[in-house]
């Protein structure tokens, strides 16, 4: 029987401790997160909350960086090592208790609780891994909270842009749709009336901010050159705006062909199919394109090696 390596055991221990804390200390917040997530998807006309693609990519990045992470985990000491880092981990893990009463009714706060617990427990269990985990924790925390702040300030303009592009697409497709600002109405082939509104949650703001967060994660992990990363950010943002309008076009076509029920049954999963597929395609393009940033090491003659470094 194969023996589990010490780094793998430490990694599993971290996931186990994080899950235990979430299922005991933060049980109500954790369950509220999934309930709010489901409701958020339904109210946002099929867009994807960042948590799901972020988690999917995190698993892939852990797989790609397992060699580096395993090397760090192999150097971990006993429970008495790195006391300051472990104390900081305990404080971060306990921090969401201060806003738990708000988190049960807030999707971004409940998602932030999950991120903070996973990062805090990583410091508790594997304190030497904090340098690897910190960029992911910061970007994940931003990724699950920033979209809602950006939606508040920029959601309406993005919704107007999505409506304008979608109106042009429906005209090109020859669909008998009547548009009034962000609202549309049509009569399906079955004879029923189909209406809908492109809200800020239905705009591309969530998918764009998710994409930029994922791109930031990939930049930290793969270290492609800045120029290539910025070009992909601009091209990806433009592509997502068009893809979101294409998604709305598909939903309207479904409503025209099968009525309102067909539209709303399709909208619950089409965002996953389009946007998660796009994120995975970007990961492939980013991993193959650009030039890796090579970290140059100083020559041995320029310094004396540090003892214990």
C-alpha cells in the first residue's frame, strides 16, 4: 500500500481543518453562502458568481504548482514553530465572527468568510506556505467582493452597453423583439408574451471582473511578461462583453422558440457553459503564449551566502 507523503498529509490536514471550522464555527454562514449563491445565479440572468470559476482554477493551479508547494510543505516544523504566523492565522480565521450576523444575508461577505477561513487555517497548519498562499488569498478576497462594488458603480452603464449590443444582434438574427432601453419584449412562436430586463447583474461586469481576477492569479503563478498580460486583459474584456450579449441573444431566441419557460430554464446554466469555458480557454492561451519572466539570480561573487536563508 502506497504511503502518503508528509507534504500531501499536511495539505490534506489544512483542507480538513478548514472544512471542520466552516462546518462547525461558521456552519450558518457556510450554508447561507450556497443558498445565496443559488439565488444570485437565478436573479442575475445566468451570469456566474466568481466563486465557482475561482475554485475551479485554484484546483488547477494547485495541481500545476504542486512541486513548489510540496517543497515548502516538506520544510514545515512542529506545532511550536512559527508562532507569530500561526497566531496571525488564528486571528484571520476568527475575523469573520465579527461580521457573521451580516454574512448570513450577504453573498460577498459569506464568500469572504470562506476565503478568510481557508487562508487563516493554512497559516495555522502550514505557516511556511504563507508566501505562496498570500497572493491567492488577496486576489480571491478581491474576486468575491469587488464585483459587487463595481456592479453598484458601473453596472448600469454595462447593462446599457449589453442591451445596445444585444439589440443589434437580435436585429441581425431577424428576431421580432421590441426594445425599450434595457427592457425587451416579444411574442413567442407559441403565442405567449416574453419579457425581460437586462439588469446590472445581467451585464458583463461580473464576468469581466472574474476574468481579470483569474488573469491576476495566472500572472502570479505563471509569470508571463506584463505586455502580453495587459493585451490579453484588453482583448478578453472586449470578448466577454460580446459573449455576454451573445448569451442574451441565445436566451431571447430560446424564449422566441419555446416561450418564457424555455428562456428561464436555459438561463440557469448557460452562463456556466459560456463563461467557465472562456476562462479555461484563457488559461490555455496564457499558459502557451507570451514569454515567461525569468528571475535572474545574483552572481555568487556579488555576495556572501546567508546562513540559514
